C-alpha cells in the first residue's frame, strides 16, 4: 500500500512525496505507513476495542467492569487487552460537527495554510477507510470488494480504497458511475492509477445496467458506497436510484459509506429521493450535520471519522459540537442541606393537567435538586401531593375552569425571588386569564435576574404577546459566559412554529439547525429544539447535538421531566448553557435506562423520571454505562 501511495503521489507531483512525510508526523493515519497485519483478535473483533485506535483507549469502562460482561457484549470473541485509562466525559474533547461549507473551507485551509496538497488529503481519506475495512471487517485475501464510484471527489476516494484493497490481496471491481473526463485532477489521478493497476472497471453508462449490476452484486462480499458525497443538491433519480435500491436489497456483506451515505444531505440529514442504508460510515475531517441529524443518522450505521491530516484545532471555529456532560458539575457537598442543592419554583398544572406539575417538580428532586416548590391551582394540589410528598405546595387562586388566575401573580413573584430557577408553563392551559398571568410574571423574573425555564403553554404566551427587550438578540456573547440569557425555551416542533410566527412545521423540520438558531436569536434565549438528537442552541451561535435517548421517549410528559432536570442542573450552579445541554443529555440517558428495563414500547414519562437517579449515577461515573451505549454517547470513533 505504501509503495502504491508513493507511486500515485509521484505521478501527480514529485514534490508531494515530501509533503506526505510532513503530513504523516501530524496525522493519526499516515498515508505512507504500511497497513499493519490483522491483530491477534478473534473473529468479530471491532476496532472500537483495539489498542491501535488511539482515541478509544480513554473511552472504555475500567477493567473491573469489563470483567463483569461476557466478551460477546464487548464485540470480542477472544484475545486479551490492557486496561485503558480512567473513563472521563471531557477527554478526548467532543467532536465538532460541520456544515458542508465549513468542511470545504477546512479542506482548502489545510492546503492554503499548511501546504498539504489536496491529493494527499484524498489519499489519507481513502487509506483510513481501507484500514477500517481491514481491521473491523478483515478485508484482505479472499475478500471481493465492489466499489461504487460516482462523480466528484467521493468517487476519487473510492478509487483510493480500491487501490489499497487490491494491494492487500483482495479481489476488486469498480462500477464507474461517472464519465472519467469530468473528474477533477485528484479524482482523475486515482481513476487513472486504478486503470493502470488493472482493476476491472465496469462502465455504468454502457450496456444493460440491471444485468451487470446483478452479476456484480452476486460476486461481491463487501461494498463501498462512493457514489455521492456530502454536497449532493438534487434528488437521486434514474439509474443512480436503481443502483441504490439494488444495493439496499443486497445482503451478501457489509456496506461502507464514504463520508456520508449517498443520497443523504450533508447539512440537513434529509433523504434526497432515495439513500444508501450503510452498515458503517467513515466521515472525513470532521463529521457533518447530515451524519448526526435524522433521518441521515439512521442510515449511516456505525459512525467513524478520520482527521485526514488536519492539524489540532484546525476546526476550532466550528460552533456545533456533539453534546457531552459539562465538566463543571461538582461532587455533592457532604455537609449540604436542602437549599445547598438548588431551589426551584414550578408554576404548573390545571384541573385538566395533573401529570405535568407532578412530573416537573418531582423530576427536579430525582436528579438531586434540594427544594422543590409547586405553585398550582388549589384544587389540583391534593391529587398531586399524594404522589410527591417531598414537594412543597403553594395553592394558587384559580379560575372557574381550574387554572391559575391572575390573582396569583404577586404571590408567585414573592416566592420566586429566593429561587435558583423558576419553571413556568407545564400544563398551565391556554385559558386567557392564565396566559395573562404568565405575561405578568415573565418580565419581572427577567428584571430580577432569575433564570427561567419556559415550557408548554408559557411558550404560547411568549410567542403571541410577550414584548422582547431591545437588547434581546445581542445580550449574550460567546466570549463572556456570564452574559448568558436568563430564558431557557424548550419547544417541540409545533411550539417552535408558533415562536417563529406560524412557520410551517415541515419547513422547520427541514431546516432545523437554522430555525433553532433563529429562535434563539429572536428571543435572546437558550433554546432546546426537542426531538431525536435534540439541539441545545445559544444565541451567540453555539450548538450541542445530543446523542442520548431513544424513540420510547416520544410520550406525553417527557418534556415535563426535562424541565425538572434542567432546573436541577441550574441548582447545582452550572452556567445556564452548560446546565441545559447537560440536562438534555441526562434526560436521554434516563430514557435509555428505562428502555433497558422495559423496552421502548410502552415506556411512560413516569418511567423516565424514575430512571433519573440512575442516570445521575452514570453522569457522575461513566464507567457504569454499558459499553454499547457509551460508544454511542462518545460519538464517532476516530480512525
């Protein structure tokens, strides 16, 4: 492989040999290093647990926990391994998640700033992809690799993979899905190298595609999707769609997607007509939004990434990251009392909503909050108190329909002044007098500097009537975390539609990142865009994509539990942005614990709440987390 790589680079430009050696010293994967022989691991060994994958050595549960699990649970069937370093949330740092435009700028910057030729970046990407194939899937002698090489640089990456697979002893064929004369120089160089090496190349455009495709798929036992990259802007149609459909129906072996499954949008994770469903994806440089957002995430299989030679901090300007718990959560004070661990006031509930106030106020305590107060209609409180005796109840005057009346404003504000956080909205109703009460309370809380979680029916009040301060959009700065906004909004898609002036939910869903950013700026707030892989967005542009949770959390009351968890993290003294994305992460872990106990079908919000204490244990000691979940939480493994 090393000699082949040198030959290709020398054919392109003689001076690139020196650049390759320079890059090798700064990169996790040297494009000139020979591919190591397979490790002495049993069948099914995953590179997630091999010591030559540097990053994951710090991400495995300690040896004592691993001994309690069968080897099959770790993805191993034999062989030994050394005990890794202690498990931590903060090392290595969470991966950046880029847009397509940001990735293009990073590519060009690596060439322009550091003199790394673009052909060498392509070589590094293809070699890392092949190393993954060899170490995870044992591709080598006896393997029959079919590469689907499309137009653009993604096709060029595919030719690099084909060349290295051939050098390792595999049989290789390429279905060429582009006209060679349209390739840019780097891709064309690798196409020409494949031709000179005698790799069989079947032209997608000639002859009967269906018959040729059937023969190729019958022959192959490993497929490489290098059809379209992250920049796909149109729907996949015609012969391209026929290939994708046939590849998705193929069952003879794994499918590795290069950068992103073909047909998935790089910025939105949307499916453009039809998309490849991959066994695994290796993404280049940094993961893209489309790798993490649904439905693209569900099509990518196991996600890996390779830096392709990017130097450290080259991606520092990217503002989107995978969420991890804040490293600022302190141990509990052995001498603490109930007010040491935060005090929260919950303004919630109505005669038709008994569950919301219970779930929100009690979840605060389940996550370690010290003192929970619930301001609810006086007729509601006896029913809630039976199930949550630890909550302190504040009976509020109510309307004839059993909702909190405007006469409660003075009492709510009096109590709020001593609280670390006020949660307002769960189950309050759309009763006009109650909506008026909300609008009377919110501005005073802001003037008093009291952090507030605004949820449910309070979001409707905010969307329809609440006047925004003139400085809302500019009140926060990423360089000064003390200037964080006091408002934390937790909308689902329907509520975000109202917050954005009635914008169609379909438009918001299709442009989730941009919509959530717009909402955060408009309201001068931290916004949690709830859904699969929820986004926590700050008005200064930072975004955290949450990796925890499952479909069982799509149940009534789940958002009320989240409100209580956010208030608990604020009570621990975390900065509000940190508190919010940490609570979202904790919420998803509670969902995963509930799913482990019960299965995703039939989970209720009460099950999430009851799992919160165990989720807090995981938060404080990640060595307790089962390996498959921990692998998902830490994000794409670096190859």
